[in-house]
C-alpha cells in the first residue's frame, strides 16, 4: 500500500501537480485515524478484559460511575445498559472503569429506625427478631432469605430519637421486596406495642409577657383588617 501511494505521488509530481498539499492532508488524515484507532483499540481490549474477568452478564444490574442499569447486550466495543426508569445507555468499554455488580450471590441491606426516647429498646429488639423469623419462615421469602432480619442494637443517640440499626441478608436482587414487607411489619408491631417512631418536633415556650404580647398583636391585626373587610362588603 505504501509503495502504491509513493508511485501515485511520483507520477503526479511528474505531471506537474503540486503534491505538497496532498502530503500534508494525508498526514493530518493519518493522525486522525491514529487517534480514532487508539480509542477503538482501548475499547476493544477493555471489553476483552471485562469478559475474561466475568465482570457482568446479560440480565445483571451493574453500576459504573454515573451509569447504572440492567445489561441488555454488548458488542465488540460497548455495553448497553437499561436504566430502571427506562433510558438506555450505550457505554464504550474504555469508559466503564470499576464495575459494581449488584446481581451476584448475596447482598446485605442495612437500615436504621428512629424511635422515641421513652420507647422500650429491648422490646423493639425482640419484635424485630420475631419479624425476622416470621419472614424467614414465609414461603414467599424463605428461599431468598440467607440470614433473617435482625437488630444490631443502638447505633447512636440522635437529637430527637434513639437510632436503631437492623440488617437483612438476601439473594441479590430480592432484597427490595423483603425490605418493604419487613418495614410494614415493624411499623404495625411497634404501633401495637406502644413503641413510637420518632419524628422531628418543635416546642415553643413562653412566659406570661410573651403570651400577652402575642394576644395584643393578634387583637391589633384583627382591628387593622376590619376596615378592609368593610370595604370588601361595600357593593
């Protein structure tokens, strides 16, 4: 190919054609092809290494940087990810980087629950353990539960709540349904046994002078509105 190109340029030069612009253009074109080939080679080689490492398979849910979704297919240089909200990402292998596979083996889902300071922590722990045993025995969830839901004790003392930490070990991809059922059962069990879920509250306190000032301000506001209401009632 090189000999053919040199021969053509020699003939053109013999015919009086200025070949300098052609050589310059060919050089720029070659550089562009070189950069493009470099990116292509990087994508292809990265894909080969991902396949050798068995990093992901079709049907698995993965995340890499800002990209995440279910693997629908992959080509020689890219992978197609279907986001759980619908969009499809086509990501070159060279841009993937570290891959987090969320569909392999098992997962540990950790949760926190805030209860009020006057609640019985020991009773809450026993209720959580009982719910974990019930879920593990439920035919709907038994096959996917690897370790029953259990409490890990007090995580911290918050500004308005005692923070309890619980965890659940399940097969990958099944934790969401089990977690939702567990939270529903915990809420119902806590309500039946007088354990209150803590939420932020604001208490406003004031002495007699503050209350009197508030009452006076309220009366003044009512008087200022009276003329306006009279005007509105006038046809």
